[in-house]
C-alpha cells in the first residue's frame, strides 16, 4: 500500500471532510482486515474500526509526519483491536472463539470463491484464535499485511527481538496444532 | 550451525526474508542435508501460505456513515488547538512528572505562540518534546536525575 499524500492529510486535518473520506477509502479495508483478524468477529471489528477512524480524525493535526502515515494508522488500529479483544475476553471469560461462519456478502474477495475458499478461511480463523492476542497481532501484521520486522516493531512499539520471539512462538504453536489435526489443509 | 539455531531462524527471519544472503546460503546448505529441518520449513511455509492467501475483509457500508455522522454532529473535535493537545499530554503523564510537564507545556506555549503559526509544525515540535519526556519517564533521568537541578528549572 502506498502512503497517501501529505497535502491530503493536511487538508483533512483542516477539517475538509472530502479529504478525510479519501483517507478512509484508502485505508478502510486494511484497517478493517486487521481489526477483524485480531478481534475475530465483525461486531468487534466494526467497533474497533470506528474507533480507529474517529481517533485518526481527532489526532490528524498532531500526526507530525515523523513516521509514515501507514505505520501510524496501523498502530492506532492494532491498539484499538487489541483493546477491544481484551475487553471482550474479560467480559466473556478466558476462551472466546472466533466466528465459525463466514458472513455472506462482501467478506470474500470476488476473484476467489467456492468451497476451497471457505475451507481456507476456516483454517485461518482456526489458527488465529488459538494464539494469544500479542502473538496474533504480530502474525497478522507479518503474514496478512506483509510488514517487515522493523515496521511491526514500530507499529506495536516493541523491540525487533520481541517481534521475532512472538512470531517464533506463534509458528511453533500452529505447527503443533496443524500436526495434531492431521495437517493444516 | 546446529539444528536448534537453524530452526529458530527458519521460523523467523528465514521464511520472512529478513536474512542477509550469507546466512541464507548457510541455511539452504543445511536444509539440503537435514530432513528434520526441511520438515519444519515445509510446515511453517504451509501455515504462512494459508495466512498470506487469506481474504481481505471489507468493512460494512454503514461504517463510514457512522463515522461521518459522529464527526458532523460535532462529537469528535479536531485536536488541532494547542490546549487540547496539552490537556491530553498531561493526562497520560505519570504523576511525578505532571508538574514538570505542565511547567514545560506552559513554557512551550509562551515561547512558541509568538512565532509559530502552522499547527502542524507546532504539533511536530510538541511531539518531539513528548518523546523527550517519555525518554525521561522511562528511567533515563528525569525529575530525580542527578543533575542537581530541579527538572522544571531546565525549562523555565
Ligand atoms: Zn537440521
């Protein structure tokens, strides 16, 4: 994903709703995907994504251009999603499971469909919901968003070695799960 | 390199493409002769492939509507004025630094208001100062540092 232009950010910071809508359009699916993959369901993803964009709106003028806009928005998104996930876990007790069903409609990319796709989606959810949320967030940023270690470290405000160890533990666990369930696919 | 170290790298930098060519070569060489490590790599790659090919999820149409309404009804003010920035800034400080932070923030307003008009420039400046305070806050000095000068006096 390319970073959006400085002028657009400044216009939005000055209250131009059209500019803010352009920012929303550019980032909505990235924000929503991260939120959905971390919280595990649409209801919480909706809440997290709404929080994210209201926060972005609120803090735009203070953005300051010191990090890339992408890093900044990913940081706000990860924070919001992890916060909501933790709140929900506390409310519901230790194990909250990810939605088993896939919402019909706009959740699947139009170019891939059918039973294989649904099966893959189930596999992904099965993997993610069994990880602690800090490992899950790292893995989502790495595998789904394609971020480099350095970027993940900036987004989550952790050390690069922490990124490494979280990814390592997450993958070890998933390998064990895939093995005990007779393969990942 | 031993298998344990190799597997650590396989599960991290190797499959994520974060290694230099040099180490990558060593790993490839090891993999060619070690079925155990090869298996770990295959399993890790399978899982990575599932996740990497997973669908991007679009938000519902109603999401933007809700955001727009909240903003237009004025429930979400821009924090582009200096005072709200400072208020936020004080709320997150640890108590021990609050008075210093307040003193500093006031000094910053006094010093800057006269010649900085661009809110973005000003906010950048404020952010840099906040980072500096974070740095102090993280035990790298600060109010009880050993300069012998009260923290506030450094700014006033
Ligand atoms: Zn080996």
